[in-house]
C-alpha cells in the first residue's frame, strides 16, 4: 500500500498527489514514470512523475481524469492509499548540455516535461519553455516551469489566457526569429507531438517526444506498449518512453491507443452509474 | 520405511505390476471444459493413486530421479504412497522440490522422470507427475505441514523474481537458515505461474498456497520492485546488506515476427494476451477494470507451437472464440508443446493449421486486423536446432480471416538487470552468463538461473537451476570463497 500524503487539483480534472514511495523517490529521474493499480480489481495504468523528494521518501504524480481509473484516482485524497505503485519505469531523459533547448509541454504533458526542463537547466542549457493548454484553467505548473526556464511562453487554444494558438505557433516563431535551437523536447497529446516533430523535421532540429501507449507490466514483458520506430517495433517501457520524434509512427500510436475504446466507454458509463447516490451496485461481469 | 513393510504392501511381482494399466487422469469433459476456466485434470483419488503407485518397479538404479532436474526421490515417495503414508510422501518430495503441486501439474514429465521410466520400455510409464500432484494436493487438504526448524546463519540473500526458479532458491535457502527476501516486479507473486499459465492448467489458488507455505517458513516477499529500476543489485548488496543475490527474472521481451501488420489492433503477443487474462482477469471485465477484445464468436489464431501458444488459444476458446486456430510452421513431430496439452487442445476443438506460417496481417483499412495471409510450408533439411527447416511452398498463399492473432514464437532477453549491473557478463543474445554447475555469474556474490540465463525453457528446468544455485549460494555463504 502506498499512502497519499497530500492531494490537490492543479486544474479541473488534473490532480497532483504526493505519495509515500521511498524506493521510487530515491531513484526517480526526469522522463520516467510509474505504473499504479488502485485496488484489487483495478487495471494497471502508467502515470507521470512530476517530482520526487528522496529525503521525505515521496513522489509527486499528476493525473488527468479521462476514464474510470483516472476518475477514481482523482477522487482519492490525503490519507487514502493506492494498492500498488511501481517504478520508476522507462529510461530517463538524456540530460546533457546541448546549448539551447526548447521544452514543450502540452496539457497534462507539462507535468512530464517539467522535471526534464529542470534537469536540462541544471545541466547548463538555455531552456526556452512553451506550455500549451486548451484554456486558461488547464494551464498547469506555470510557476514551476517559469522557475526553471530562461524564457516561458504560454498558449491557449481559445485565447482565454496568454496567447491564442498552439505551441507549434510559438516554436515556429522561435525558428523564424533565427533562434538557434539545439534540441526540442515535446511532451503532450499525440497530435501536438506529431505537429512539433513535423515542424522540426524540416528544420533538422533534433526532437525528443515522450510516448504514452497502452501498457500493462512496464518492464518489457508484455509487449503491449510496442510503438513503431523507423518501421520497427520498440517497447515504450524499456526502449522509451522518449524517442526521436522524427522516427515515430504517430498514426500507429493513435490507432493502438484506441484499441479498447469500447471497453473504456463501458467502464466509464458503469462508473458514472455507480456514482449516482441511489444506485445499487449490480455489476454482472458481462463481456465488453 | 523398511523393505519388509514395503514388500508386504506391494505384493505384486514385477510382471504383475506391468499388467496393471496406467491409471487414467480423471478430467473434465472436453465439451464442458472448453467453456470454463476450471482445471482440466481433476486429480487422482486415493484408490487411483495407490493403484498407480503399485506399478512402480522400484528399480535398483532409479533413472527417474537421475533425469529429474531437481532430483525428486521418485521411488521413495511412490513407496510411501503404496504404504498409505501420503504426508510422508509429500515430505519426501519437499526435500528436493518446493513446488510439488505446481510441477505435478505443469512439468513435462515425459521429457524427464517418465521419459526414462523402465516401464515405458514395455508399457506406459509410471504416472509420476499425477502421483506427485496427488500427494501435494493431499498435503494441502490436510494442512499438515512439517515446518523445518533451522538455526539462523545471519546471512541475507536477495532473490530477484518470484517465479519457479526464484521460489526454489528461496525455499532451499530458508531451510539452511539464511534470511531470504524475494523481490517481484509485478503486484502479484509467482511470475510466469500467475501471469503466464492459465487457471485451467494451474489454478492460482495452488500458487497462493505454496506461497503461504513459504511465508510460514520465513521467506519475505516484496512486490512492486523492478530490480534495476526501483533498486539496483549493487544497492541491494552495498546498502541493504545482502550477502548474495540470485537473479531469476525469467522470460524476457516477447518476440514478434517482423512481418507487415504486426501493429494492427487485434494482434497480441502471447505474454500480453495471457497477462490480461491470467494476471489482470480481463475476462471478468467490467468487474475487473483491465479490458481485452471481445472474443465471442470471433476467429482467433495463435502463431507458434509451444505450451504458451496452446495456453493462449485454449484461453481464447474459453473466452468464446468461434474459431480457434494454431498456426505452426512445422509438423506435429516438431511441436515443442507437451503431448498432453496438444491432446487436450485437439479434444477441445482447436483447429491445428500445421506447416503453415503467416507472412502478413491484413487490415480493414482502419487499423484493425481482418485476416492473416499465410503460406503452406514443407520440411527441408535440419536446421541449427536439429529440427527440419520449414520451407515455403510456392503458390500456396491463402488468407485466413481473423479478428485476433496471438504471437507466441518466443522471447528475447530482458535487458533491465544486465544494463544496470556493471560487470555482469552476458552472452551474444543478451542473456546472463552463469556457470552451468554453480549458477555463478561474473559478479562476486551474484548468481543467476532460469530463462534469463538459458532463454525460454520450462518451469522444471528453471527450478533445477534454482536448486543448483541454492546449493552454491549456501557454499559461498558458508565458506566465503568465490
């Protein structure tokens, strides 16, 4: 059991948890993630590590409610426990002094981009960060990102905060202004990472993206997280989650992530029904 | 057990013993079991067990034991069954095998003890596996374990992986008085026994009982620890004070064929398919949250001819598959799966497409599998494995409509431990280098065995490596000599 020490919403539907996990806290490096399972009948899902405190023995995870498990997770609070948390998984980000690095965080992906940005800054890079979100409310970790960036730009799809537009608009501006960019790190929705990679490909700028395929064990055993890199299978959990964005087949990732959509919807509907106050639980164990 | 007592109980002469037929294993009817996950084999009754035990020729030189990877004293435990001392028989097995209820079910006895049974020269071999299972289950029902008491040595051993190999090392070393802690990456203990082998061949309850027994003996377990990521081997030894480490991380990364369409939705590795079912209970969705594709009425094929392939396709059948195929590129004779499993699978209605291999997975244009384009093969000259090489027959291509394809063609080495343990030698294929006699690796105090050393093999071979490792770990801890 892994105890939740603290929990707070960073934005509607996006919650940060501080969890007691001393072993993971000691080892966590930027770019890595955990897999968790809330309760006995629960599924295993990969979740972003935003930060860790080796001395206190805690890790911070950030979760956006999407399906049943993430909604359930976001209903937990300080004092509650999570049955299983395993990690840190995946290969850490490659941190070096590259020169100027543009770190892009889209939506909840900003939580994954943040520790990498911080580490790149510590390694002596000039870090230019771009944070994008659908609207003002969904901009997260602005203060944290600002603290580790030489410059921070923010975009919202609807213009309700900062500049209206997409992260790629800002990236394009930087390129057009003649900014020398040695590396781009992009973490966020697949469409965003793909758009970034397409933009930088033309400019020959090395681009790292962090992929989020469906996963079960997270140790390379199941192969469910296979992604197509240069036409070949690689496993996001052991070979990634970070890959050269110019080699990733994003279409395959989108397609594979939709594999269980019907089941996920069914889970979610059942979950919502069960939440209604006068509902009497009557799960019947039927097939999806 | 004195010879007199034995002779008075088994009064049959060797000739008479050979006339007693091998007692058949009672099993669930094929048409019923094909729709449930209950165990196929039901186990011997006391009468059947004793009748079978009386067939033992009590050879002066028991080759059965010589050919057992863990050296179970077959003749002695079988004699105890004849004598009606079933708990004694269980204790006798436990001297060499910490998981008798498991091996009694999944060990390929035909390749080991039974394959060399003297009876098999004339008639069917002694049902050693069935007898082992009988005594292990009897012991479990009686709940009458005799726990060994040993003096603590003060030495600590970390075991990486709670599969058959790691559990064997743990069971052997705890009986020598060492402190033993087993680290498991998944949330449940048992390794391949829980995520790989399905309920109908090895009920999970059996593994839980064996684990409880080990806990009673004093073995400690810690789940959710991926050694190499959560903690390294060096940290275990230097910071957590372990005097020795055993690496038994098991079968590694699933292999794919590298043919077009392997990324389509509906194409699984056997590891993923079985993990969803066995570990995550996806077949109980939505009571359990982990989803899997609905197989009801669907055409499902597994590619491969090993036990894992059969476990996968028989699971698919139980999940409602309308058509269930095994696609195997060689012929029956080369199939690595156990004969009993192949027989059971045929009884259940699995369609075996032998001498056939997929060359491409076809899609509906929206990313979903619709068929496997296959080619028929014929057998040519023997290849490096000694088996005749399958060669495609020209013009034999055909499309097999499929909703789900499960690839069960083996695994390659998982790199996590090797890549985070400096100085740990590996071979060309990335498996850990370990002595065949002592299971020592190139790192002092670090031992390894099972699939992470040999590549995919069987439960009993992994347990055999565990036995050798436990012996040499004990020697190392006692003498300090490397």
